[in-house]
C-alpha cells in the first residue's frame, strides 16, 4: 500500500511539474511575441525630434539576425518615419507625440514604432503607397522624443 501511494504521488508531482514547465514556455513565448510582434523583423532604425537620434551601432549585428528591410526597385527603403509634436487643444501643456509612417512601395508592410529602449510600441499596418499618422504617446510639455522602428514579417 505504501508503494501505491508513493507511485501515485510521484506521478501526480511529475504531471504538475510538466504542466508548470509547459505553462512557463507558453508564457515566455507569448511575452516575446508581444515585443517583436510577428516573429522576424528588420534591424531597428532610429530617429527623433528635438534631440539627436541614436548614433549608429559600430558593431553590426550578426548576419541573418534580422530580416532585410523592404526595398523599392531602385534600392531605396520603402518605409520612412517622420516625427512631429502637437499641443492638445484642451490643454496646450499636454503634447501629442506623433509619427507619420510612409510606405512608398506597392506591397503591404507592418511597422512597429517604439520609444527608444522601451516596450511602449504601436503597430502600423500600411497598404501599398499608403501614408498614416499615428500618436505614439503623449507628454507633459516635452516636444522632444526618440523612437525606433522595425518592419515586421
């Protein structure tokens, strides 16, 4: 009888451990998917308004780390992002921080725009030859911000 209890207890504990490990893997992959979005992405591009953009990384990423960014037939980038700010009408001390995302190619492209070094992001889905303006965030009086964007695949 003691042997039956021990084997049932061990079986229950091992099932719980496997379930816990599987749950941890699912949560970890879901959290990673929220940061990257669609799986693969292009290397981040940086910009800003009122401040200098991030300097270029002197150490390029390992080949194959990022997907190539979309290019037009002439080799220029399909996606461009332009920042701007606008005071709100009700309270001019509250500033909307806006990004205008432009797709100059005929294919649909998803773009993730974030504050630099943050997981505070928006995803902009662009059809071919489309230009969209989105609010990245708001600030209390600051007209300067830095952003980074990636093309999602």
